[in-house]
C-alpha cells in the first residue's frame, strides 16, 4: 500500500528498490521526529510557556541557581559518596569524598515549571541513593530570600538501610540576586563567594543571639568569623582535631592573637595550647598537592621560622586561607594607622 501511494506521488518514476529505500528513509525520519518530541517539553514553545506563566499554572520563570554543598553527615558505615543536585532535566554533582566534606559548588538551570529540586547523597558509582532532600523552589528559595546566601543544615530522608540521621549543609544563591543586609561590609573585604557565605552565616547567628551586627567594623567581622575546627598535622603524619580562632585584644592590650585549643569547650576557660602574636604570621599558603590542607608560616618568640599544617574540616581550605590572610592584612593596616596618628 505504501509503495502504491509513493508511485502515485512520484508518477511511477521510482521502482521497487527505490521505493524500499525511500520507505526506510521516511521511517528513520519519523523515528527521529518521535525521539525529538519525546525529549521536548511543551514549555519549549515560547507561546505556551508564556501562557502557562500568565495563567498561574507555572509559579516562576527560568532562573540560574548555585548550590554550595559544604558537608554531609550520617550515622552508619562510611564509604566514598558524592552529592547530586537535580532540577528537572538538568543536574550537577560534586566529586566523591570519603569524609563527606565536599565544599563544592553545583550550578543548575531551573526551568519554569520545575516542581522541586532533588538533592541526593549517592554512593560513588551514582547508582544507589543513600538519602534525599526535596526542595520546593518557590517556598524554600524564591519566597524565602532571607535564607539565600546563608549556610543551613537540612535533614535528609533516609533511602537506604543501615544509614541513620542523614543531614547536609547547603547554601543557595540565585544568580544576579541582591543580598540585603550586611553584604556591603562583606563586599568591602573582597572575598570569594564561599568565604562571603561563611561570614554572612556568622553574622546571621550573631543577630539571632541578639548581638549588634550593624556596628561591626571590617576587622571585627573578620576576627569573629575566623574560627572553627581543624585537623592539625603532628609528628609522623598523625592528625589531631583542634579549634583555631583569632582573638581581638582585651581593653588593656594592643595585640591580636592566633590561638589554638584542643577543643571548643576550652575557649576562654583554659589557656590555649598554642598562642602567637598575629603580627608574627609571615604567610598563609594553600598546599598545592592536597585540596584540604593549608600551612601557616610564622616566627616564634625565639625568632625562629616555624610552620603549622592544618586540614580543613567543615569549611573549605580556600575560605580559611582568605579569612586568615584578610584578617592579618586588616590588623597590619590598623597598626600602620595608629603609627601615623602617633
């Protein structure tokens, strides 16, 4: 029948072999068209897309989203894992990490009509989902802009046996969105996005605790934000969990101090295990061979060159380097300003 129809359309100019070839070509074109249609969405048509938005069927237009994956945690046996972020047809993922301190940025195009974002903690091969977090892009992001740019801890839904209490620390940023608040002060410090997120989250916690953040200077903000847990390298490659902070001078002092404690509970209760004048720090350098390691070079009280080596735990290595470097620079500038006044 198909051959008869083709002969009618071609005036009998195609013989049997030609008809078979033409039929095969038409079939291939039809299959390609069906595949294309199957992979398309009705919103790929601009008119339909605009109508769905105007009638309220869709709640938002397309937008670009950055998701900073800081770290994940759960109770149970650990193996290398990665985080996969998915919004409709688009997805991105982190590198696999055994300690789950990812500190990576995932970028997504969130299409109009996307109902939710899936954030999955998956095993290294990406086939088994261990835990999942489902985010409503309207309720959690577009209508709650106060949470944008702030590090938050989310409870995930368990998807695999043998894994309890899964949690993940994330920060969401809308590309092109303005951060209200204190961002002017943070921008003056000229920091990377991850470091700015850490300081913004720290200011939010200070505000929740009733502290006045509006009167903070750049140096006060940098000092208050430069603290947290680290793994310190000891002899023979051994690691010890410590707590590092930059302490501002007491009313009777002029020096800023870099202090290291065995844990956070010892802060202001016991003398620090290591204390040095911040002006004795010569440099803070990232280790080129290890992504999470940085080195503090300093001069001790006997004027001998020393170094301390740390591995980041919760926040990224580059954030530590930026915070310490900026804090030291601001302290030097303050010292120079006092000299000029004198």
